[in-house]
């Protein structure tokens, strides 16, 4: 296995979520008043930050890089990774959705769905192919017992 091999992700996933979310919110251009939906969105965004931080902590414990354009030195399959293979992407989607709700932005919600679709169809398959090349049977077994999202 070449140490320079990586998933060849074309764009940082946080940029996909944040860029599309920003466009969606800007398309709405409505004043926002504080209500139940906005408070739920804020709580969802805070929970999403916790999910992302937990996932990043697992990468640190295993001394491997979380960036999908960097080679992986270890397979992270513990902690939150026992419940979902992609807690960071799940966290990014929930964060994006929470922010869209805070802004009461239908465009933001739709942009979040689009971003999650792009991640699911264009980013994750590259990562999965790479992890299969890198970790072989260990990754195959992990993938068979843990769902992609939830």
C-alpha cells in the first residue's frame, strides 16, 4: 500500500455543507424571529458540534488524520464509530440543518439535503474504496456491521 494513497476527495466536505447552506439561506432573505423552530435548530446545532468533536477525538486517540484527502494510519471503529461509519458527516448534516432552522430557511434545509446527497454519492464511496484498499478485511468486516449513516 502506497503511503501517499488517499480517497482523492475533490473538495473538503465542510465546504460542501457550508457553501450550499450559505447559498440556501441567502436565497430566502427573510427576517428571522425567535421561535420554537429556531430554538430547536440551535439545540440541534449544539448537539451536532458535540458529535463532530467526539468523532474528531476518536481520530486523535488513534493518531490518524480525519481529513479525507490525507492517508489514514488506523481504522477508527470504536466509540461513536460503532453506531455510524460517518459521524462527522452526520454531524455536519445536523449542524447545517440546525443552522437552516435557526434562520427559518427553507432554502437552507433544501441545500442541506443536497449537500448530504453529494457527500453520500460522491465523497463516501471514494473513502470506502480507499479504506477497503488500505485496511482490507478489517474494513470489510466493520462495514458489514455498522451502517453508513445511522
